[in-house]
């Protein structure tokens, strides 16, 4: 499946300067398989402790981020700021399920295609899956994105204002160590495997000890033979996983499908190896 993308067209306000284009188009493609990139020089400047709270006025021109942008041509300056905006959007987006990512993308697309001289689209659609804090963070992203609309008339000042808004408020959603929902799920799976390692090893030990010389007639016989001792071991060792209500079902599943436990099950007849537990 090709990654989802959103083509974003954004309009600027008309200015009194007839040489300034009335509309500016910015295409930003958002991929489901977005991968975080190393911090840019501008990001590193913005994240210096001494610059976490920076004024819009006075002395804006003296700030290092303003000087950095001023030394670039305007197109490159816009690109650098847009990169940070999209990066922050994706860092916020990755905390959601796929279904809610699509809803957020639609809200962002609606905002990007709106007339920024009027009221922007409501956040009501986000309340079902977004906390107040995340809605506020999304609002800063939208406002920073909108600031680019004023670049033809204001130049670097518009970009600087956008960055100022972007770094307002709660920054916890933009920490590099934040994990995606899939990363959290994967770590949870590894944790569960670790918890089950000891009882799986005991199951293998019982299977090796109690297996008849000719092997088990079928998997079900192996399960029935080791189950009493397996339960006794879990109780005496005060092992909570698998839960007492789930021991039989878990052991049956391990004997049939678990790579570690199933390898210890020796069936004496090849023809019986395909029999299911019943």
C-alpha cells in the first residue's frame, strides 16, 4: 500500500505592494511512514536553554534564530521553517491510532486550504480523540503554518512570528524520546514474552522428563500429562502469569504454536502430528 499523502495549498493575503504575489502555494506531503530526521541547525538554535523564551519585540532582529533566517534566501528560509512545522505535526500525529491520524490529517488539510483572513475551522471534530493539551499544541502548529501566508509581505518577520507561536505552551509532545503507539505495543509484547519465559522453560522441562520413550501419541496427551505438575509449579513458585483462570488455555496454545514449547513435544507417529488439541 502506498503511503497516504496530503497535498496542501495555502493562500496568502493580498498586499498593497503590486510586485508581491497575491497567492503563494506550498505543497507539503505527509507520509504514514514518516521517519524523524536529525535536528536542523535552526532547531538546535531554537532549543538552546537561553532562547526557550524569546520576545517578539523589541530587538527581534538580534535573536540568533532571526539572524540565521535572514542569512538565507527567502525560499530556503520558508523551507526550513516549514520543515520544523511538519516535523512537529508528525510527532504529534504519531501518538494516534491510524483511524485518528486520518481525522487529524483532514483537520490539518481543512485548515491549510482555508482563507486565513477569516476564522479557521473549528477543533470540535478533534475533541473525541484529542486532549485539551494536544488540541492546544495542534493549534500552535496550525498558527505557525498560517504565518507562512504572510511571508510575501513580511519576509523573515512572518517566519519568526510563526516559530514563536510554534514553541509556545506544552512541549512534552515533541520530545525525541516519545514512542509511537506501535513502538509501545512492541515493547509491551517483549515484556510479556519476558514474563512468560520462566513458565515456558518449566513446560519444556516437564515435556522432556515425562515424554514416553516412543513419544506422545498426540499433542493432547502431552498437555494432559504435564498440566497437573505445571499448575503445581506455578502455585508453589507464586508465578502470576499465566493467570490461574487461563493456565489450561495458555499451555495448550504453547504446546501447539509456541516455538520454544512446541519444539519439546515429540510425537511418535508422523501422521498424528497434525492433530489439533481439542
